[in-house]
């Protein structure tokens, strides 16, 4: 017995989706704005839904494959639900995250090891567990109004704290 998953392509880059599906030998069929994706295992749908978030965020195929294979995880935040629908407020938040000429988002990625993408409505964070936690904490501080320089100074330190907590947890396993 197989499973079918419908993807409406008006909200994503079809070429990226197609490349991902072909590279991972996942069967699919396109009919106008609908792509039917076929799976043998139900769990593969769960994995695909996570990778699909990466595709919507326009992460590279390699990153989407890491998400699909379980090497990376991905967080998705609906900015309109989190911050309300006031356009000026959303612009300000997105501006703080992106920074002048994209410098802030690049600095966060460099210091935390996570990849961050922001669209009109969504904020995506992907990477290994430690990187995601560090980026989430860093972005939370940035959004709450902490100056960029202080946030960047703390980002590397925060990542090390999360790495140490992960090592400590592994010790007890």
C-alpha cells in the first residue's frame, strides 16, 4: 500500500522541488499547480513535510536532503501569528533579523552554525539541534530589542553552552 501527498506549487519554487524529488528518487507527477508525491512508507511523508519546509524557505537541495535524512531539523515560525498583522511591525522585525545588506542574518548563521531564511510571512531556522537552539536564542534576543553587537557577542558563547549541555546529556545515556 502506498501513500500520496499533494503539494500545491504556487507557494514554492517548483524547480527546487523537482530537483529534490529527482535526486532522492521520489516518485511524483505534476498536474498544473499540483504535484502528487508518492511514498511507500508513511514515515517518509513526515520526513518529506520537514524537507518541504526547507524547500519553501529556498534552502539549498543539500540542506533539504539533510533535513529529509534527519541530519538537520527545521523550525518554522509564522511571523504574522507571532507578531500580529501590522505591516510596520513586521517590517521592523524582519529588518532587525536581516540587518543592513543582510549582515545580521549572515553573522547569526556564522556564529551559530544554523541557516536562517525569512520570507514575507515565515522565519525558518535549520541545522543540527545545537545550532538551531543557539540561533533561536540569538534571534529571540535580537527581536526583543537587544542591540545587534551584544547579540552577536553572546551568540558564540550561547552555542558553546548548548554544545556542553548536549555533551553532558550524552554522558548519561
